[in-house]
C-alpha cells in the first residue's frame, strides 16, 4: 500500500522480483510492478500504472537484504511516463 499524506493520494501496489545472485553478497534484480493510485475516494478517476525496472540486491547477512532499484512506470489512463527510484529492505522471518 502507498499513501501520500501531502496530497491525500493513496493506492495499492503489487511487485514481482526475479533475483539472480552474482555471488554471496550481490544479486541483480528484474522487477515488474502494477500500481493503483487515486485521490481520496475518487474511484472514477483512479490511475493504473504498469512498471518494469531493475535493481541490485546486497545480501547483508542471511536474514537481511537491501535493494536499491529504479522502475519506469506507464500511466494507463493518462498515457504518461514516470521514473520511480526506490529502496527496499527485506527481512526474513526464518531463523
């Protein structure tokens, strides 16, 4: 889920990561994303974005991975493009 408190936009996101380890400490990622975004309860004007991009995974230790990434999003309704950099922190719940 995402929420922008300054403009009251919110939405849901789904992302699929394919990670290819290069060695014990680094991996390369391919990312596919879908995102819904709208202002308040204005469902009729909601935007849908489809995205694709890549990142690098740093396997800090067995249970912790840091992944800086960048995605290129296409706004289906508005016919616009957006570049979205991000950083994900993955924590495994397994011991």
